[in-house]
């Protein structure tokens, strides 16, 4: 039998922001693809996903990195739509993802939890 973890308000807000951010980004891809409106919507979804990452702060590093990747892709899409330049798109997406990893201290979490991993 599995014991369920009761969500705090902040975790609930984080999961709500996760669903909303993914929905906004999906809507941006479907409605008016390639337009500036779509790029602006994608930027909004990426910002909401940043909030979700901050409030969820999961113990699973793959989930955190996947959310950082989705948010970085959103920032990259926004940059490409507005500049039409792949060079700036790649640079700004990498910078955004690096900033999120640094800001949310995901690297430190992985190092702290590394001692609890099973070693073979």
C-alpha cells in the first residue's frame, strides 16, 4: 500500500503553475504558429514554468531538468520568433537554462542528495 504525500499550498501552487504553463505553451504552438503573438504566448508560458519549478522544487532531478528544458525551449522560441536568428536563439536559450539551474540551486540539490543514492 502506498502512502500519499499531502501537498502544501506552495506545492499545490507549483503544480497548478506547471499545468498552466504547459497549457499556455501548447496553445502558443497550436494557435498562430510562427507569429509574434505565438512567441509572446510562449514567453508567458516559459515564465509560468519558471514559477512552477521554483515552487515544486522536486526531489527528482530529472523532473526539474525537464521543466528547465521546457522553459528554455519557450525562451528560445520567443527569441527566434522575434529575431529570426538561430545564433541568438541558441545563446539565449542556453543562458536562460543556465540561469534557472543556478538560481534554483539544482546542482547543489543533486550534490546533497548524491550521498543517499545507491552505489554499486
